[in-house]
C-alpha cells in the first residue's frame, strides 16, 4: 500500500498542486491520496468530515441560508511517463499526470477549505467539499454516484461547482455519453476456401460506412453550443492469418447534447445502425450517462456567472454536473486546468491560471465579489 503524502494546506496553490500530482492516484488506486486529503481536512478544525469508501466529504455547519457544494475527483487516467511533476519556469507550465484533469482543481478546493474551514471563518454560504474516486472509468464505479446512493444529503445545496478543467472559463451543463458494442457473426473457414465461410469482419463494412457518412448535430441551448459526435473507438476480430473469422465487434462512443435523454440517445444510435442490425448485427449499450442542461436561468447559477464576470460556454464532455442536475441542483464547471490537455502525455497546467481561480472563488464564497 502506498504511503499517504502529507498535504500542507497552508502552502500556496502551486505547491499544493504539485503535492497532489506527485501522489499517483490512477482510478481504483486513490486510497493513499484520499487518506491524505481526509487527514488534512480534519486538521483544520472547522469542518464536519466523513469518509465514504475513497470519497472524502467535508462541510461547514454555520446555519447560513444557502449552501454551495464544491466537488472534484481525485483519480487520474493511467500514467504516461509523466510523473513526477515537472515545473518549466520559462513557460510557466507545471507538467504531470492529472495536472489539468483535475488535481489543479482539487488544490484550489483545498485552499478554499483552508480559508473557510477553520474555526471563526465567515463565508457567505455554508460550504460542502466533495473529493471522490473513480471518475475516469465506467459510471457504475463513480465515487460521486456512491455518495449519491449512500449519503445523498451531503450533495444537497443551492449551487454545485465542479472544479473540472475549463481553462478558467465557466462551462455550463455537459454532454451525455453512450458507449455501445456492435457484434457481427459469420462462419469460420480456411482462407484458402473462403467461399465456404462468412467473414464477420466484412460484416462491419456497413456500420463503418454509416459512421463515415455521419454528420453530427450542433445544438444551441441558453447561448451555449453543444457539438455531438458518434465515433468508432475500438474494433476487434480475427482468429489467425489463414482463418476466415466468425466473430467481430465494433465499439462506438456517442457524445450527445443535453436536449437528448439516455433513451433518446440510444434510439438515435440504433437508428444510425439500423441497416446493420437488420442484416444480423447486434447492438448492446454498455454505458450510458445522460448530460445536463446549462441551467443558467437558475438564480444561483446566474449569480455565480455574474460574480466571476465571464460568459458561460458549453461543456464539451461529460462531468458530474449531470448528477447534481438530476437532483434539481444548479451546477456549473469552473476550474484552472485546460480540458484540451486532459489525458495527454504532455498534460500540464498554466501556473498563472491557479491563483486567479482561488481568488475568484474566494471572493464569491465570502460575498465580496461585485
């Protein structure tokens, strides 16, 4: 088991980001980092803290009339030869796995906890901090989903802010995501006598042609433009170099605008591949998480946008704002990382994005923003 790192919440946000990044926490291996976060939050003395698996929950109980929930995941995608972190002072970039997605955001949350989670602090709202596991894998393992099932009351508030990477901009709502597998069958035969078999890989020609011809929608909602996409993300088949294959599969991912729900998204995918299904292919949906509408007309969300002073844009990707939206809680994405760098080998965060995120949220949570 990894030794938990020591997190000093009094240090600056850059040093705290580096400490988080240098504690590996690939999905499913977040225990050591969760232990460190829990220990650091308990030491502040002004927070109620609870542990749910590898999710760490903390909140103030000051009897404020409003509550803001701040949430971020602790896990990262697999390391790509990009640990430990590396600071390039010339370009002002901190490199490393999870810098952008989303340990910079976690560091901002921890700095806010250090400001408002100590005895005597006077935030304008009661605050809840949620650090959770397994966001980067299938939805059934998602730590925030587990919290929603086992400690739902911890997620209630007037506004939820996900510190997902947005490059310092406000990103509203999120896309839904669906993953499906098309399977084709055939009849195995020796490739020298191929006419005696039926090639399952060739059976994917129709579905692949449908994907090549697909034209995604662009949908504008509340002034935010969501662009859909339906793409092949995996293909499998083949037995040996001299065998006609009798099985083949194609995995597709559909990123859909939040005006579709899960059922509508699945119906659309089945319509796209209707010809292949009619020819004998089977389609199985293996993961489907609905998106979230922008919700910018909600007073709490509108107030946050006004306080930060930046226009909102669409979140092109799925985030856990969808879980809060399902509870009727307005939720937005706002974090210092760059979403275009997420999951890349060259993942990094711009150092000059870190403190402004802390400052903007501090002003909003203290009620001092104009």
